[in-house]
């Protein structure tokens, strides 16, 4: 069963921080150096100073983060809520002329090793980010950001529960750089919390975002047990802060992650003939280079497993699709059909690895592959000469996350990009007693 529980969150004190928008940040793994610098100067108490700390004279970055957290608590910049609660989050934004909203709840979710419970990952993780996050967790003893997880809610009973909470005024509100508005509520009534936990008791949770953070929490749980003895059943180290959203929520949006390939790994002149052995490869002769045109081609063409190979401004882009999707990954017959027919699986294992030798290990340890979410940006960076080619993908469907995770399989890294990201800084979960 999925075990969710309330917790005493730590939040910014509005008397010390009147504009919450200046101190929140996206998750650490989508912040580059330039973005971190902008966030850090927006306010001396921006949470990016905790999630991406810097070394200081006499202390490394992890110790510095812990010292900042201690100081902000001492100065009452951060305050712990007086009672445990379930936190409800609504994010609102616009896409074109459409207004979109996504509502979920933040709770302490009991940790389960993968494969033995009801919490399922869908992506592989890398060791370096987990080592970094574990070092930070050991010093700060706090869940600074949430893991994003999805759960089924066909009867919309959790949705109705959330609607009753957000009928009251929110506790806090912030707007991020992209204009996404995030509002926060807290439900403290025991009866209402018990109702939510009952709803979730028999439902699986599929990790959508934050795989490294979840696995880090598991590692920290083991570290504490090994160094301090067996943990009490209700020890905070047995849980992790998680934002849970219904998998059928209309505001659950995924963006594609396009792959950019440098010239030392790919030559279009040799790649295209090799692709043609197992893939249909057709130039898009009508391509006019209008903004958004590449995205439009991907969404309007119903060809299964379609991707676009963009090879520069002097040549037309190419439609690429496997003649027999299962056949191109025949060597991986032990994987499910749902996994073998994913666009990202076909790209990674049949093309990048199968034709170019770009294994996940090689990509992790030096191959300079780029990742972007906008097709026009991918084209621009190829046109500039920064990269030699780009494979443009459709978004991975949300339904595929559950289908693949349920079989205990994992997609290649960067298979999904859920938008918008959950804001860091709306609420923090400390792992020590007040």
C-alpha cells in the first residue's frame, strides 16, 4: 500500500520575505549556472543557495548549505508550521490562449525499495547526482525539494478532496520566471487526512520526476540505520517529501526532450544511408523554416514512432520512422512491447547505440550530447554549427510511464519532462524534531 502522512512543513516567514516569488526556484537539476546566478541575486534568501550551494572559506558547499539553513531558521526567515498537515499545491499557467491548471498534494510518503512495494520508477539514474544529493541530505537533514509522483484517480475521489481544500484562501503564492503561478494550502484536520490516506491505500505511485532524490532518500535511510541502529517505525528518515498528482489530471503535461549530436559522434552523410536499412527516411521538401513548424509536423503526422532528423539549414529535415518497430529492437526481446515501441527506446538503443555506439555509459562519461525541449532551439543550435544533427521527438505519453513502470522496466534517461516543475521553496520538510 502507498503510505502517505502529514508533516510539519517549514516555510518562508511572510514578515521576513514578503515576496515569495523572489525566493523560490525550480528543482536543482534544471538550473544551469547562469540561471543559478540570477536566482541567487534575486534575494539573499533564495532557496537556490540551499539546493545548489557554493563552497565558502573554511567550509565545503554542503556544510555551507546546512549553515545557511540553520541561520535562516534562527533568524526566523524560515518558520516551522505549528501542526502537521497535508499540503495542497495548485499550479496555473497559459499555453497560447489556453489556461491550464494542475493540482496535487504534498505529503511524507513512506519509502519502499523498488520492486517490493507500490512505488515504481520509470527512468534509470546516474551515480554522480545521487552522491551529490546524499551529501547535501546528510548535512541539511531536510527534504528541500519534492519528488513528483503520479497515482490513478479514475473516480476522482482525490480530486474532490483537493477541491474542498482549495475552496479556502491559500497560505502562500509565488510566480516563477515562466509565469507559472503556484498556490499552497494546508489541511490539518485528522478526519480529512485519514480520508485521503484511505483513498491512497491501495493505489500505486509512479515516480514522474525526482528519481535521484527518491533513491537518495533510500540511501540516506540505509545510512542512518547503519550508523545509528534500527530506525523507529515513525522515524522521519523512513519517508520522503512527495508531490502526488493524479495520472488522469488534465494539467499533467509532458514535453519532448530532443537529442543534439556533435560532429565527432555523427556524420549525416554516413548516418542517413545506415538509417535507411531499417527505417523509412524521407526529406521534408515543403519545410519553410517557420517558427513552430517542426513541432507541427511531429504532432500532425500520425506515423507511429515518427521522429525528425534535422541536419542543418542547407538541407531539408527528414522524417524517420522504423518499418517494423519491434524488429529494430529484436535483440531486446526480454523487454515488454510497451518498452520496445517507445520513441525514446528506439532512438537510444536502435539508433544512438546501435548505429553510433553512443551507449548510456559513453554518454554519461564524456560524449557531448545536448538536450533541449524546443524543436526550434534544437534547429538553431545545429544551424550555428554547435551540433551536427538533432533527433526531434514527440513527448512520451503519460500513459506510457505507468505502462512501463508497472513491469519494473526503466526508460532511458531524459525520456520524460513534466511541465511545469514543482517549485522548490514553497515548503521544506526537516528530518529532525522542532
